[in-house]
C-alpha cells in the first residue's frame, strides 16, 4: 500500500502560479494529472471525487498531481470559460513531465475537469491515456474528441442529477468502439454511495502490479 504524503507545489501557468498537491510514485510507472470540477460552483482539487480518483492511482504506485485551476484558492488568475483552464492543464502536464521524464503521461478529470482536461489532451500527444468521470457533455460540446484513437475510459452514473446519463450515453454512441464505457446503476453525480465502484471502473482491465 502506498504511503500518502502529498507535497504542496506551485506550477507556473500562463495566468500565474497554480496551487497543486503532488504524490510521487514509483520510477517508471505512469504519471497522472487529475482535473477538478467547475470552479464557479465550489470545485477544487480537494473535491471528494477528485481525491478518490487520485487515490486510486496513487495506491498503484503512480505519480499523481492534483491542482487548482486559475482563480481557485491560491491559484492566480480568473475564470476563463474553459479555454484558459485547458492551458492550465498543459502547464500541469509540463510540470509533471519534468518530474517524471521517463513515465507515461496520463490524464483524468471529473465533471468540468473532463472538458478542460480533454481539450488539453486532444492537442497534447504526450498524453497516452485518458480517464473521465461524469463528463459534462450537457454543458459543453465535446465534438473536439471526434477521431480520438488513444485509450479513453468513461464512467457515468445512471442517476446523475447534473449530467443526464442519456446525454453521456449519446456521446458514447458517437465515439469509436475502443472507448471503455462504464455505467454505474443508481449512482449520482458525486457518487456518494458508489465511490468504490467508480474507482474500480477506472482501474478495470489494468494488470495488477
């Protein structure tokens, strides 16, 4: 079991420094950036779903970076409708790559964090694998993901009260067959009674280490 000792870090972004929490992992294992939900509705890197996403990968010995988007807590800058936040993700990936130059770079996001994160990943070939939880496809267009061929895992609750499950399922039907889609029966947007199922879905199919 990984001993969780998160380092407080500052990442240089276009709008100024970004506040982060970093868990170093084992040499050669993947390094992952996790993106938090909507900043204007209380979303931070300390969000419970974000914490459990990060923990699931930390427990496998991966290096994990959570960070606050611009304007959140101690991060500099102001809300930028998702565009600037995608730039923040690129800055986080840059920082993580410098810390882990030989590790595969992965990306995960929750709710709004999927929108900013996937925008960044779409233009950044360093990202080898993506994980999204409750993607906010009803609030933003994810058409930019058309033609994506890298591994993508999607987790959605059938009782999501913020992002209707039917919207996520429709998006999945427009995506290539290689996308790994997990529907958790009865789970709401924040997975209050389904956190273990959510993290198990993210790790589904990975070889034990």
